[in-house]
């Protein structure tokens, strides 16, 4: 059973991270969809750096929840037959034990140097323009994909969607593309599609099955069920 899982902000909500919607849509009075653009960064880099420095600092105050942990167990059980794709820039999947996570929209705890193209693990701030550890230039930006920029690893994701047996969407509103189009792509391949979400999403009608509830309850139940059904237990070694 080859499975592709897509997660969104809803999988991290119960860890205490605001979703794009819950935040009342506003960050310090700014629309995140506006702050998260290369145009904003060019026009007001301090505003954008403060936005991401605040979210990066928040990561130190939260922990993975039962949904993250259940997906790490699923990776143990399915091995390479699972591809976990996330729209989230937090590192809670990895901190829960997932080893192969595709961050299609980048990672908060990585700084990207636009002078030497180097990427550096980063837990501090970028507002104070620290020098790049590689080339010394003060040209570090958050390694996140902004609106208008091309998401990461699209080919790997499309290849996995092309020959998977099951596509599962967890905690996402289905508003942002190309992620919101993955279910259509899977359907076009005759793949079974399942949504696990607190509320109805813009894509709910595209799923064969759509379950409502908090990820911390729906995801462990689904994972236990799948492992029982496939007889998949932890992969030894
Ligand atoms: C691109 C990183 C070309 C930064 C992000 C007009 C029409 C269609 C598309 C477009 C258009 N105009 C422009 C576009 C393209 C644009 C886009 O989609 N715009 C939207 C707004 C219309 N997309 C782009 O620009 C993308 N690039 O298209 O390049 C291309 C295309 C194809 C192939 C190659 C190249 C780049 C988009 C990436 C932007 N960066 N994040 C940052 O984080 O700051 S997007 C960001 O917003 C997130 O990563 C995520 O993708 C999105 C937020 O959505 P969710 O994660 O779903 O969160 P949300 O709050 O909305 O919903 C939470 C859900 O969870 C809810 O349903 C709720 O019910 C549920 N929930 C809540 N609590 C729980 C829960 N569920 C379970 N349990 C709970 N406890
Ligand atoms: Zn550099």
C-alpha cells in the first residue's frame, strides 16, 4: 500500500501554532498572504523578517502532538511506501520522529543566503542581518516559499501521487495551490482519497471519504486502522 499524506496548519494547531485562518487572518494587522511575498520582502524586509522571527521563536515553545507522532509510527510501518508532504514550515513532524518529510513550502528553522545560495540551520533571528556563515554576506532570508514562488520538490511529489494507492489530506483548507490540486491529480489516477479535517474544506467534495474532528484523534485512529488492515507493523532494522 503506497500512501501519500499531505498536511497543513491544522495538524499543528493542537500543538499551539496558529493556523492561517485561526490567526484571524491577520498578523499585526497584515494579511499573511501579503506578508509572505517576495514583493513585501523587497518593500519592507524588516516587517517580513519580524513576521518569521516571531514564528521561529514560537517553535521553541511548542511540542509535536498525537497526530505528528502517529504519522511517525506510520513511516516506521510503511517505510518507503509512505511519502509525507507538508505545507507547514514548522519542524514538528521531524521532532515527532518522521525522517522523510517533504517541506514543499520550506522550513522556518533554515536560513537561505541569497548571495551564495547556501542554506543554514537557524533557530535565532534574521531581523538583525547576521552574516551568512558561508560567505559572510548579510543576505539571509527565511527558507520558506512565498506566494508567487515555486514550491519545492514538485517533481518528487507528482511522481509519488502518480503511482500511490491512497492520498490522505490532514488539516488543510484546500485554498493554496498547487497543494490544493493534489486531490484532483490523485483522483485522475483512480487513487482513493481521504480527508481528515476539523471543518469542511474547499476540497472536501473531492474526497471519497471526509472525516471531521481534531487531528490528534482522527490521525492515530486512522493509522492504527490502516496498520491493522495491512498487517503492517514496525519495519524491523
Ligand atoms: C505557485 C509558506 C507557480 C510561508 C505558504 C488564483 C487562483 C489559484 C491560485 C492562485 C491564484 N493566484 C495566485 C495563485 C497561486 C498561489 C495561491 O494558491 N494563492 C491562493 C491564495 C489563491 N500559490 C502560489 O503562489 C504558490 N506558488 O503557484 O507557483 C507553480 C505552480 C505549480 C507548480 C509549480 C509552480 C506558492 C504558495 C506557497 C505560499 N507559502 N507558506 C509561510 O508559512 O508563511 S502557503 C501557507 O498558506 C501554508 O503553507 C499553507 O499552504 C497555506 C495555509 O493553508 P493551511 O495550511 O490549509 O491552513 P489554513 O489555516 O488555511 O487551514 C487550516 C485547516 O485546518 C482548516 O481547514 C481547519 O478546519 C483545519 N483545522 C484547524 N484545526 C484543526 C484542523 N484540522 C484538524 N485538527 C485540528 N485541530
Ligand atoms: Zn552566503
